[in-house]
C-alpha cells in the first residue's frame, strides 16, 4: 500500500521530530501506559505523519493506546492508516513521556556470535578446528566454473596464510542450470559420510576437471558431417553420471571406506540433504555461486585476494586474535613478447600456427606450461593462466560468479 510504504520510509530515515506545529508551547503531558492520547497530542502526531508521509486528504489515522517501551523516556504508540477502504499494517512509533517528541527506529539483536550465524555443523572441514576464531562457510556448485577457479586459487591461499586460525567448510548449492551438479553433490556427500579426507580429494578433482566431466576422451569427430567440430569432445549427461560415480568409488577405495555402503548411497541418489543445504542458502539470500560467509558476513563471487585477506584480518581482530603481517600482492606478470608474424611462402595457405593470433596463444600457454587434452582446452586454459581474477590489477567490479536462474 502506498501510504504504508511512505510511512515505512520514516523507519529508514530514523527521524527524530519535535512538535513545533504552533508557536504556543503545549501544556505539560505525562503519558501513562494503557491511556489514550489527549486530543491535542493526537492531533500533533497526525499533523506530523500526514506531512512526512504525504497522505491524501481522504485518509484517516488511528492511534492506539499508549504502550510501555524499553527505551528510557519514551512510550510506544501504534498507528494505522486507512485510505480507499484499505488499512495499513500497524506501525509503531516512540512518543516521549512529555508528549513533545516522536521517534522511530529499527532495533537489531547483535548478541549472537557471528561465527555461528551460518551453521557449519556436520560438514567436512579444512584449516583450523571448529573453535577457530574465523569460520568460513562457502556455498559451492561443483559444475560452476567460477567456483572451480575460486576453489583452486583462494582457499589454498587462505589455509596457507592463516593455518589453524580459519575453519573452512563447504555447503552444497547446485544450480538448476548445471545438469550434473546435483548428482556430483550427492556423490561427494556419500563419501563425506565415511571419509572427510576423501570428500576433499574428490571435490578438488571435480573442480579441477569439471570441463572434462561427461566427455569421451576417445571420441573422434565425424568428418563426414559438414558442421563437424574437431575441437568439441562429445559430452553426455549419462556419461557424466557414470564418471562421477566411478570417481567416487575409486576415491573411496583409496580411503578404505565401506565399499558396499558407499555403493548403496551412490545408487540411492538421496538428494534430501542437498535440498536442505539449498534451502538454507535461500534463507540467507544466496543468489549465485560462489557465495561465502566470513564469520557471518556475506561475500559473493571472486573478489581480489588482498580484499578477502583484509576481511579475514578484521574478523580475527574482532575475535581478539592477531592476524599475519599485511598481505603484499605480487607484481603483475609481464606481458610476454609476441613474435613478429611471418608471411607464408607464396602458394601456401597460412597455417593455424602462423601470424596472429597463433603466436599469442602459444605465448599465453607458456606462462604456465600445461598439457591440454584437446585443442578446445588449449583455447580455454591460457585465459586462466594469463589473467588471474584474484589479483587487484585484473579485477573489475563485475560479478564473478554463476548466477541463480530467475
């Protein structure tokens, strides 16, 4: 309702207004709990509200009896506005005991320990114990490429810098647009029930190799088709499920878990715990991945590593712990020189390795040597080696995360 929303703006403004509607000073008033406001005071309240909320002339204002308040020197009054046969929700205001001042504010309870605001109970952890001064809870999607980069870069740096001062846990938040993310979450949690170490090993592997999940490394393009793409491995959802299940069983065997119990959990594919984790994320307004909470404070996407370290340092100080020395970002990598393009010999067609962009791609790969399994990977991975989104010089204010579908 428009009137109600206008009154609600008074809450946000948290104004404190005196009744200066007339030059004459009102007679002293003493408020009593349960009493009705005198006509003079009620009239002044109505004038104030009509002016602040810009109410139409046809609206009516009802003021309830005086109630006790936990703010010294003030009582509470409840106001209801009616316009066009519709009434607003009751809106509470503070009225000073002498009847001369109205105030409104929002009260928040900050008594809860920030470390426990987002539950980490029952989850495998890395870093320090659950009693560590800083707790980081990350909502993760195993098929999200931003989560993969975030996982591969930031969390190793956190555990290396802070050691046992930071307790890190993951919660599941597979997004609907990622077809095998839910299956992967179920599988890794089946393993987590028996082996936290196996859980982290499997999460590490899936994030590192997510783009290969569901592909057939032995698949060959059909050259007979005009639209055949030799650099496009064939991905299928069934193959992704099969590979994820196999990876889980193999990691379980390495950790010497109960193979029968693990196989039963994988086959059952009970997603109830994953759905509960997603529901928790929804109540916390998680809208993309990665979204992580540092002692209860929410952060989204791949923020610069020095910024994240600064927030962790602040959280440590708030808990009475001493952070490590200030982080100094390394200098940006120097741009490798691009070889001068050479002209192909007459009568020969230029190859993919001559001229631009071929040499540029080769120099990008040389920044961090890799052994791509396919030309498709060669065209992707150099971008991850050349530009690190975790460094301030390459960071933009554009969100770096997988958004939840609307």
